[in-house]
């Protein structure tokens, strides 16, 4: 007969130890017991998937509050500082200021691009008029579109706005009609850091 001794079995025929796999029973009721398989417990799985779904819903909502975004300070020639949200990923750039009903005073959005181009913008789903300001890699203003109106068309026929030169690395959007108060004009240099 075989005799079990600390995970080994001895065969009566050969009298040599043979390794035996011991079956363990998980006991989730023990407070001092942890096992990775406990993650498969139904309540843990439900909580995990609930958090994932909530996260997906909030990340994909079309309206995001400015408080949720990182801000960068932009010093203007008038001495006024604009607090701008940073649009430095394709997703943030595509979303822009769409669906916003207003911008706070001295607030805007600064778009960062990895290479200079004549970046094109449009006002589809943008509910507020904007001043659009293109800047080169030295943060000098190269082109301005003033008081660009909203576009209420439901198709993709909204007008597009682009600079004459292909040297823009940044584009700043601020409330329409406010650019003159900041004393921003073509050739002006704005001061801001990198995010």
C-alpha cells in the first residue's frame, strides 16, 4: 500500500518516492488567505467591469469640463495671462472646443503639433465664435482668423480656416472678438512653456 508523507508518495513495490500533486481548496472566507484566483470571485468581477464601463463612458462623453484638463499659462503682449487647455493628442485636437456653450474670461485652448504645417480648422459643432491664432516654433504669430462664426450645418460643409504659410506648430483658440484686447497681432511673440 502507498503511504502519503508531506506531498510524496512511497510506492510499496519500488520503495522510491514519487511526486504527487496536492489539490488545494480555495477558502475565500478566510480573512488571512489571499490567492490570485480570488479575483475571479463574482462580486470582484462585477465591480471591475462596472469601473471599466464607467471609465469608458466618461472618457467618451462629447462634453468635458475645462477643470478636468491640464492648463498652460500664456502671457500676452497686453500683460494678461490666458489659461489654455492643452490639446496635444489626436483625440484632444479632434474634440477641440466642440459642444462648449462658453469660455471663461481669459481662457482658451492651445493645440500642440509635432511638425510645422498649415493646420486646418473648422467650426463644426462649435457653439461659440472664436479667434484662431497660428504660431510658429518660436511662438510668433504667423496668421490670425478673427471672430470666426459658429457653423450650424449638420453635414460636413462647414468652412475651413487655414494659414497662408505651412510653419504653424501651435494654434491658440480664444473667445471670438477678444484678440485686440490682448494686443495680439501678426508677428507678436507669446510666452508659454511646454506641457
